[in-house]
């Protein structure tokens, strides 16, 4: 299994991620072709720089011949009042690494470029001459940004009009991130806990604590911490990229590293390298065991006075809330009462939150917890294209050898319902196409969301 691991000890931003991709071997020419395909009047400039003695690649985006200004310098020249706009959020106000500015206030930018809605952004990306899977990844990153903004401002996602994230530089950052990630052909993206920085940041909405509201919303349920200089280290764009790509946020697993790349931020902090590190390598298989080991938390509660409808609802809530699995087992309880044993499997870091959910949604007075060690097969996803549409295939392997495969039920059910085709026919067709050429099954058109990632490890 080929793994890409992001070390975000100094946070992450869009241009830092692009720099790390190039430094790790993604051709700069590929990004230049991608920028040209967007047809938005942008170009790239790459340079080798040092950040506290670490050599890294710095990538800058030029819009209509001019480089975007850092946030502080732009504010001194233009003033904060030019950034405000109803139902928008200027991400540039939070950025320490990319510090992209709101194009609605740029002397060299266009008003139409500074206030793009999500539909316009989708149209620009869809029209670009890049792969369909890269388009879907880029759009999903923007949708994560839009969903965060919509929740913060209490509006629908379609009402959000992007300033910085809808500007030329962010379109370049996000689309190149999707194209570059696809170019690496990795099976799994992982990320370290994120150093978000500390202090406050002055923006169009006033003085706010770091991390900024949009960043914090995007990184919900992700391990974060604060260390080093009192500045913003994770930008909303950087947060959305890692949430869209990474299937886990954990320590570096056992891999045989083949490539390493460093992407530089704009600032050079004394005694603190302002870089993000990308490591590529093959997972090291443990020949002595059947798959890898991990620790899971087992949560249990005996229930004899709960409606079956509520019981089903609790399991659905647990799975939606990050549980690896949830199930019920019939019990014969005291006084000969029939009951159910609710069992929830969870990552240890999610156990307390899921325990609170069980207390809130059921009548139990106690939840038992124990940690157990389990062996798991390596899992990955591939796409097959049936005559009715794409179906994801879940593939399990042991030491590189495929042991199990199955079509994703929800994909098959959706196709069966929308095309009035028997479900079993869709499933049989998906399996047939995979078996015809298993080595050429495509990577999924979109990365797994957190709930899907949890489901695949259940």
C-alpha cells in the first residue's frame, strides 16, 4: 500500500501543500498546465527557499501579472472596510502562510472574481481540462469551505459568496492540490495532528481568536494543538484540503519512505521552520500477523425498556457520529425480561463522545467500556464503471494480496432505484467488471468522507 503522510507541525496552507507536492516529485509543468486549463488569468512562480535552515519549495500565484499581497500589507494599504460583504467570509484575513487577499479589494483584481458563488466555482473547475476525479476532489474541497461558512453565518451553502476562497489564487491552490494528489497515485493519505497556532487575528469580522471560525469548523473531530509562534498556522484552505484527502489523523505508520517534500510558508520564523512535510512510501507489512493491529474501544449497555424504533435510531446516530460499528444482541435479563445489548465499536479518542450519546439517547444508567486489540486487513477503494454509473469496490488485502472484495451497497442501491434495475443485477455487474481487470480498476472519483472511512474500518 502506497501511503502519503503530511507532517503539519507548522500548520498547512494551500500554497504550502502545492510546494510540498512539487518538492516530492510532482512536475511543476503539471501545475502550470492545470492553471492554464482554469483560464482565469493566473500563473505560478516556484522557488527554492530556506525556512530556519530547511530547504523547501515556495510557490506563489500571480493574478493578471501581480502577486497577491500578504494580509497585513494589504490591510495597511486598503483598510478593513473594503473586505466586508453580507453572507461572505474573507479567508485571507486568517492566513499567515498564504495570506491571500480578497480580490474585491485588490487594485489589480476584478469585482466579479472577488465574489464568486459556489455554482460559478463549480463551473470554472468543471470546464477545465483536467481529470474528472480531480474535478470532483477540487469541488469537494470548496464545498467543505462553503459548508463551514454557511454554518457560521446561518445561511445555506448556495448563499455563501466566497472572497479569498473564490479568488484566482485559491482556485489555483485547490485545483492544483487535487491534480497533484491524484498524480502521486497513493492508496491512502494520512495526516499528523495539526498545529493551528495561537493568538488572535484581525479580520473583517473583528478581532478573533486563532483558529479562525471557519478553520475550526472544518477541523471538527480532528486532533489539533497549539505550539510555536503566536500566529495563524492552519488556513481554511489548508484545513479543507487535508479534510478532503486524509482518511486518518495519526502518527506516522510503519512505511518504507521513498520521497520527501517540503512546502514553505511565506514567513520565516526564528527557531521554527515554517514548512509542511510530505512523506511518500510503501506500508511495511508485518509478515507474522494477519494484517495490522489497532486498539478499539468497546462500549456496551444492557437495555430492557427501549423502543425498537429508538434502538435503531441510536445505532444510526452512533454510526453517523464516528462509530466504527454498532449492533444489537438479544438478551434475557433479570425478571425474565427480554432486552437488547447495545454494542458500539469506536476509536479510543471517540469513546467519551459516543458514551455521552448513549446516555443522552437511551435509558441506560451505565455504559461499560473496555479497550481491545484487533487485527485488520488493509482496505482500499476502486471504481468500476457500469452501464448505469460508477460503483465503488471495497478491496481487502493481506501483505499485498487481495483476499476480499465487494461492491459498495449504497452505490448499487442508488443505481438500482434510479434506473429501475434489480439490485442483484447491479451488484453482479460491478463484481464482473472488477474481476475482468482488477489491476486497472480506477481510484475513486472522490475520497471517502469521514463516515465512509469509519465504515471501512468497522
